[in-house]
C-alpha cells in the first residue's frame, strides 16, 4: 500500500469515537471505496504507531441467585437466533468503577436480532427496580407485540414480583440462563466487554452524572455507528434498516 493510501487510514481511525478492531477498521475503509486486507491494515497501523484495540475477555461476576424465588426456564436453548427485531431482548447488570472508590451499576436491554441497546439505566446502588426502569424505557419506545421473550440471568432483580408484573402487563415471557452459566447470556456479556474496553479502557467515572452523560454518548455511537462482525460489519441501526428494506421488498 502506498504512503498516500496508508496515511488515509488515519481518517476513519480518528473519526470513529472509539478505537476499532482491525476487522471493523477494515470495514470502515472498504465503505469508503478502498479494497484492503486485514493484515495490510495491521501493517499500516504499525507503521504509523497505531494499534487496533481488542476487547478483553469478560470475567463473569457472580449473580445473586440464592434467593429461593421461582425462576423461569431458558426459552432460548436450542432456538436459532431471531431474524426480526423485538422477538428476544437480553438483559444484564454490570459494575462500573468510580474515581472516588465504589461502583456504579448499569443495567441494559439489547435486541438479540440487531444487537441494538433498546433500554438502559445506571444507579449508585442495585435496587430491584434498576432493571425494571431500563425495561420500561425500552417498552415505551419500541412497543413490541405480545410474545416478546425477555432473557436474563437468575438474579434477584429479574425474579422480583414487580418485574414479573411488568412483563405480564406487556405480554412478555421471561427466560433465564442456567445458574452459573454466563455463556447462556453471552450477548449481554459481550456488550459489557466492549463497553468497558472502548469507553473506560481501564479508567473510571468521576460520578453518576458524568457516567450518565458518557454512557448516553457511547450507546448512541454503539447503536448508530459501531460495526459488528456478527451483523456483517453493519451497525445495529443500519442492520435494522436493511432488515426492514428486505422485508418490504419481499412483501411487495
């Protein structure tokens, strides 16, 4: 690759708000009309003193599932990945460090088809309504039809009576991972891994309000711009648009 084309790699790197992997950077360059391989991307990055960022492997946190409450079956076992939005949403909670010590708690819901983050909430504690508020926001905007599967782990927030009542009011079906098996909810865990790598990168938040602002920016970027290998290197919103276009052509 010539020097002029190599220098051109800096443009997509710097316009992306968060450092991409080599695969996503290659997709970004190809979207601008350049034909380039992944290894050439890596060589050019090294020449310019740049390094593609890779997400760290997630370390599962122990969930408080020793609550004695009734848990839902795993309705996703043996089922193919949904092919249209609003069939399955997956949720989880993660801890984010504060600069002064202690933690913030982030709950989110993702559409399993498009990977879009459809609802989230962050608090300085982890009350039972943390996941409910995130879900209420998603339901208000997305308004899914009855039959939506809402998948989570067996944590006490997801087995709470009020959470179950919220699902029932909207005709949604609960689904829960097997105890101690984080890979039953791998999509949610994967999102946490990327968020912590791309947004925090080993850092921390000054406080709750700063975290809310930064998270809102990151999630908007994640939904609108971040390319996913599982989606053919489309962003969640672009992938959703492609699905709608394909559906309209099929029904025409």
